[in-house]
C-alpha cells in the first residue's frame, strides 16, 4: 500500500476491453461523495494493448475526482487489483467493476455502515440488468444479482463478491499479495481474500440503503455460461476441504454432489426437451453437483485472465 491520503477513499476500478462499461462506471462515480473524505479513482487497465488509456486520460480532464490510470499488461483480475492496491493511498478501498454502475449515495452508504459497525468489509445489493429477452431472464436476474440478507443494515456473517464492496485497511491485515495470483484465470480470488479477512475476526456489515447495478454481457446470459459458472461454484466446497487436508469433508461433498447430479440431470434433460423455463434451474443444479465431484486436476474452468485474451473463456 502507498502513502495514505488523510484516511481517504481509493476507488479501485479494473477494466478489460469494455469501453461502454467503463464509461458507465466512471460516470456513476462522478456524483459520489465520501462524507468529507478525499476520493481518488484508480483505473487498472488489464488489456495488454492498454486500450482504455486514451479514454481515461480524456475523462480525467472533466472528472470531479482525481483519476490515476494504471496499465497492468499481464492478464488476470488478481494482477489488476493487486497493482491498484499497491498504488492506492486511501485508508478505505472501494471496489467497482467495469460492468457495474454505482447508484445514488453508494459510497456514502458503504462508509457510513463501515463507521457505524466498525466493519472491515461492507456490502450493498447488486442488481443485475439482463440484455435481450429470454424465458430464463428471471433466473438470470437471480443468479447474477446480490440481494443479500433481508436486513436494512447491520452485521452479517457472510461476505459477497469484490465488485461493489468497501474494505477498511486499518481494520484488516492484507496478505501479500492481497489477491491470489493462482486464481487469475479461474476466479475466486476475492472469496479467498475475504475468507482470510473474516478469519481475522473483522466485522462484516450490510446495508440495503444504496445499491449498484451490474450489466450482464449477452454471452453470460446463456445456458452455456450458467452451466460453466455453476460447475465452478460447485467445486468450491470440495476444494476448500482439500486445501484444509480434510479428507472426510472431501468425501462428504463428493457424495452430496453425486446425489445432486443424479437427481437434477434427468430433470434438466426432460425440461429441455419440453422447452420449460425450469430447465435453466435444473441445468445449474446438476452442474453444481458435478463440480463437487470433479473438483480436482484440470477440471477447473478458466474464465478470466489469459484465457480471455486467448479467446478460450466465456
């Protein structure tokens, strides 16, 4: 971490070849205030060609907050976020992705609950915006959104994804590097970091008084993507047990996954043949179950980083 800016806020915005999304994200940050704290925005461009540089430098001319452009040519969201964190000067780190839009009083709300509950991590809802129209849209909205607990605000036991979150560096001890480089292509680097911070005994706070919006790209609002993402999500419990050398836990989750797959796979086949909207639900559940079984070796999907550059990922 760099020198602090009077307990200010560094907004971390990684981007990768999404000019329209970056435009929406940056514009949504112009009206944000930080309860009197200084704000800086760090755009970490993860495109090896540095395609966002011209736009960011031009945007900075009329920006209401200082913007720092970083070119992080080595693909991987961990690489981008780690570079931004190294350059950040603020006590508070606010994360927004380049497919997200910060809603009204987004930053104020995160800072308010951080202060009120002395929380190291804070979250607000993320509402997915789905492109086009399909019979699976209600499922896509639920799958990609982060509705959170039925709680206006307060301390919670769970953490959520990195995009649309706030971290207080004075209450957390960040590992080095903060985001695992091993997960540059597979994802899950935020869950690993937040799990580590949770083990430190920090408070995690939630508020329903502000929100962010996430624009789901067309290729993600598809059964093929849901299948791959659900498979990757299913690998999580088994992999966590493996990381802890918990053989009993591995066996348990593999058995659970086997039963889940056997129960839901036939339903996925039937509902697909009948063209029922419930197909997407059974597809996801069966893929999740299979992930619990096939958690090892080279089965982990590569959805980010170099795999995207090489067009091998969704």
